[in-house]
C-alpha cells in the first residue's frame, strides 16, 4: 500500500491579530509602470486611513511590506496575492486600500472566501485611478452570494483625507457593526414605479425583450477578461433566457486576421477620418506621438473586427486588449470609436459593404455589462427612430462646479462628473463630430505599443445612463437620466489635467443622484450612456430600456429624477440656474 504521508502538508503561519486591529492590503496593477506612478499617492492615502482608524481607537496593520525590488508595496500578481492571503486569518477585519487601478482577479477569490467584514477604501481623487479600481472591485464582490457565516463587504471613499464628517461616521459604523449602510432611496424598483404617460414606452421595451428571446442576438467577446475585471465577465448561465448569447472568440485570431489586411489598406480607413476633419498629433517620437505605423495597425484592427462581426452575425463585440494584444499591436481605442460611430469608413469584404449606415456596437475592455446594454440600447433607439450610437465611460472622478454654463447666461451649482475612458466614444457623441476629435498618443505607461486615443469633448445634451451587472448571481440593471453640459474651456482643461488629458471627457450631471448616492449604488467602474434629441424622448427611451430589461429577466432599478422639468434642457430654456444637491 502506498504511503499516505500528511507531514508535508505544512500550512503557513497565520498573522496574529489583536483586539481592535484591522489588516490592510493594497491590491495593484499587473503593469509595474502603473504601480510605480501611483505608489506615492498610495503611501499618502494609507497614512490618512491609518490616522482615521487610530482616531477611533483601532490599529491598521499592513499584511505585506514594501518590496525594494519592485519599488512599491502593491500586490502585483495573483500568485503574490495568494501568498499574502495564506497568512491572513479569515475572520479578521480586512481593509483593501486603493489608490491605483487594481486587477480584481488577484484578490477576489480570497475576498469571496473571507468570513470577517471587508472594507474597500479609496481616496476620491482624479489623479490616481483608485476610485475607479475600488468601484470595479466592489462590483466583483457584489457578484458573489455570501454564505450566512460571512460578514460581506462595504466601501468608503473620501476627498477630504477621511476627516470629513460622513467618512468618520461611516468608518465608525463599520468598525462597530462590520457594515456601512448608505442611503440609496434614489434607486427604485421598476415594479414599484407608476410610469404614468411612459407606460407605452415600458410596454414597447417589454415587446423588444420578448422579441429578442425569439430572435437572439450574439455578443462576441475576444477573450473573457480585461485588466482583472471579473465584474465585467459574465458566465453563460447568467445570460440564459435573456435572448443574448455569448460567442467566445480569441484575440489571437483577431491579430491573425489583422495580418491578412495590408497596412496601407488599414491606413486608408484612418485617412478617411482625417478627411472628415479628425486631427492627428503626429511625430517621430514613438513614445509620445502618433505614427502612421500605429494608425495603420488600428485601421487593420477596425476592418478585422468588422469581418468577424459579419461572419459570426454579432450584435456587439468586446476586445480586452489589456493584457494580450497590448504586447502585440497598437491600442484598440480608435477602432472602437470608429465601430461605435454611424459615420465611419466603409469596409468592403467578399463583395459587400459591411453594416452600411449603422454603428457596430463595441464594448471597450470587453465589458460584457456594457455590451449587453449596448445591444439593448441600439434596439430601443432604432425602434424609436433615434440615432443609435452608445458608448461607455469610466466613472472617473468629479467635483462640484459653481459657475457659468459655457456660452449661456445660466449658472450651474451642481456636482459635475468627469466621465472619461480611453476611447470608443462615437463621433456622434462629440462636439463637432470627427472635426472635434484629436488623435493623440495613448499614455506610454499603459500602452507600450502606442496607438491613438480620441481626445475630445462630448457634446451637450440629454442622456440616458445605465449599467448592467450581476448581483449575487442575478442579472440586474440600474438606469437613470442626466445631462452633459458645456463648461468653460479653462474648467475643461483643469479637469483633464486632474485626470487623463488624452481621453474623451463628458461633463455630466445626473438628475437626482448625488455623488455619494452613485458611489453607494453603482456596481461598476464603467457607465453606459446614449443621447436623445430632447428630454422627453430621453425619458421615453429610459423607460423603454427599463421595460426591455424587465422582460429579459433582470432586476431593474430606476434611479433619481426623470421629469422633464428636472432636465438641463428645461432649465436652459427657462433661463433658470442648474442646481443639483
């Protein structure tokens, strides 16, 4: 009989955790360049958080030290994360402190298994993407259905070094009860709302949802995960009975298809955009300027994706790019913007022009929550006879703005979000269309192979915002109304400088949804938006999409205010100040 020797199964020694002591980890980016840039901000934020704990009589202890070889103290791989968690008692109070974009996959499994209370903490700062990372991680944990013996997770954020009254109150509540309860009364279940005059819109949406279950749509995903966003990667089973199927594809096949397209042909597609008025920040320095070689690769990618969409009959595509293609070719962001635009270069393949006169929905970073939403939005908008372009943005940052609406004799006193993502914004969402776009080099820190981002200012107008996500295994949607506003050029520049100035920016006011209300309820680092020609039509589209989501089996929450009188459009027309608490 074989020897059954258990003596070699030696488990790591657990950390000793005292009374009123919490353990802290700092999950990071897989890209060392990003971790190095964000490390000084992380050090400062941890000092602030430690002081906040000490004020309440608690000790905050780091589970892992600064690594002199890596020159930072972030977790940088899933293997490293596992080694750290091997030593953390599962019942301790655990804090995940974030001032960097973080790859959730490196810690999510161990957080799903943790029994003690978990607190995700982030500074509310545009310069460091910790806010975006914290939202992404919180959404990953929301996917999971905790067991009865688990305390679950909460989130805290602060723009005032955790010294503000709300942060102190929330942190004290967490340390006392293991939970922070936020006011989310702005979010109401669709079935608890009387849609009134919008009942026909709800019924129209339900009809679309029922039709989709008969005539299915396919969401093509070129590899399932981008930058650790487990929240954005849906399993097949959660899509059952929605009417949307997932078609799994590979980025390797996409890259191979790109090689069948001559580079000069790829560059022709970009030249078309320049003919329409797009400006290009060209130069010889590969690290800081856009080159024709980069643009040619982006044109190749644009055509290759259209070919796949045609062959597979796809209603939407998603490309992770990071990591994978990022080591091979220029960025996917400009091709994604082209695909999402109705005005885009025509591509002829096997004797026909592919998808003439319409956008091909494309979810940046292969975010399937955005992809599902974009498929739905296109059906709703086309059914209403509205221009069907959609896009997604990072919920990047924001500040209260008290000043003049640019070009109008109307004042604004409202929290104005900076919605901003590296690309995929369609020309129809841009002030001036393609003439308002400048193709600038993507930041070398994230994009070593280069490629153009579409730097632009999103046009003013009425929007519907939304998010599809998984809540404890159940597909769900939050949606509401808002307006993109024009701010003075100097304020736009200030906000760009405070975030990422190479990327599209949308100055957005959400109706009846405060900063903290969105942070407390929104289940993603991303948000999907589309425009409508006026406030009344936008609200109709919102209710239609809500009805469609309900017919597809989702939990649906309508957020904030949606009356026409609450819209930016209405206040501008009446010369009233735009005020949001």
